[in-house]
């Protein structure tokens, strides 16, 4: 028996931030990062709270790829302040940090349930609606996905005004993260009709609006659409989980601090080729692997249907690489230029072990062994 449930109430569209004036709490803790705290974005949040006399304090010691040692001070802050609710404002790192801080504080302090309200300032992770939080261990050069229903935010507020100032390179990276979430959720072995419908819509929106949002940050309509697509893809993979692409991307981020969406984008064409067993040398056959039909459907959603199964899957791979080039995303680690070949190749075996052990890899549509994963890592150099 399967089940599907959306536990997060989502507020979106024009003036979505007005939800803050309706909150039934008298005291909240805001968790964010220094950039958001120093920008006008946080003022957009605190202004609404001031209007309704909701007391608040701010914990802003959040960094990208949140490490364990940055979570601990946040836990202490929450235990000392004793808020009625937590508001996470920022990208995936801020929301993931807030999830971990809130969850551990509740356990340590034996507190009652403290609702988490997530307000994303990037359109990428979908963390505002998922049971996932990714915490890093810099000493081990590793990322660890936490998975628990207790991490799911009670509310998400999607306001495109908060993403207007996101620079093009971040729009590109996070947008490719959305696309990867949707594609992996769609082909996951734990997919279902509900997750598939959400993933299909997210893919359709990415095909139409991602490049628009990248080319013109003030295109409010495109920004709103990508903000919704990020949430839809989050709902999809929260139900179906992800796959090898994310399992491998987590290792690239942990070892070399490659932005998560960028790592996903570099891997995506190669993982599609592996999962479909279709590459530039493939010839027609009577039977294909199960994921192939779904990749063909994705290509159709993007308007890429070609002459036959092989050319259609190849068209999907080519389209992804085209999008990366249009948005100045490196298509390889060497093109990224911040890692030496010697260091990268020395890390491949360890990264492959990490990818095999990653929780996301378990639902990949084609079982991969260490040799397969090492080969993909070599191919993206």
C-alpha cells in the first residue's frame, strides 16, 4: 500500500508575504544567513511582523552547505529564546539549517512541537516542503542527508519579490537543481501517479520559464513560475525520493564545494545516459530499460520528441547541455576550473563509496556499482 500527503500549507502568488500578518504567534525566531540579514529582503519579513506586534529574534550564523558546528549555536539560541515558531528565510542552506536546529532543539529540550515556516529566497531546493535536510561534515568532506517527517515545514510562503535580486549564475544553478529534482523524482523506483504529475508540471515550467528567468531577473512572471516549479519538484521528490544524480552530487559538494545545482547539472546528462543505457553509439533495439519510456515522456513534455526512442533520449541530453551552455554553466569539472585533475581523480574512489551509501541512490532506476559510478565521475572531468 502507498500513501501521498502534503503536510505543508503553501501560500503563493502576489502579496504572499501578507501571511506573516496573520500568524497566531507572539514570539518567533528567524533563522537566516548574513547576506539575507544585511539585505532588504529580511526587512520585508520583519516589517510584516512589526505591523502585528510579533516579537522576534534573529539567528543569522548560517553558511552554505551547513556544517554540524554551525547547527549547535542555533540549537542553543532556540533553547534560550523559547519561540512559539521558527521562520526560516533564505536558500536551501538556511532552510536546511532551520530544520536541523528546530528538530534537535525539540528533542534535546523536550519541547512541544514548534512549527517551522519556510520562506525561500531562491527557486531551487524545494526544501520548504520536504522531509530532507542536508548537513555537511567539513572534516570528512562529506554531506549527510537527514530524512524525517518531523523536518517538514508547517507552512511555506512563496513570494517572487524575494527572488528578483538573485543573480543570473545562482538563477541558473538553482533552476537546474529544480529540473534535476523533477527528472529524478519522475524516474525514481518509488515514484507514483501523484509525484509524477507534480514532476511533469515542474519540468514543463522549467522548459518554458527557466531561461527567461535567467536572461531577465525582473521578469516577475518567469520568477513566479520558477518559484512554484521549485516547490512542485520538492513535493514530487518528497514522495518519491531521488536517485544516483543526487547521490553523486552530494559527494562533489562535500569534497570540492561545487554549488549543489551546478553539480547536479554537470552529472544529469551522464546519469540519463547510464539509466537509459543510451549514448551516442547506441543502435535501435527491441527492448529498453524501464527508465527509457519516462525519459521519452520528459522529452515530449519539453517538445523534443524525435524520430525514434534513441534519438529522443539523445535530444533530451542535448537539450540539457544546450541549457547549460546558454546559462554559462560549466559542463565539466575541468571547465569549472577550481579543482586540479590530480586532486579530482584522487577523490573519485572515495566519492563513489559515498554515492553508493547515499540515501538518494537507493531509488535510482538502474542499479549502479562502484565501477559504474567511478566511470561517470571520470566522464564529467
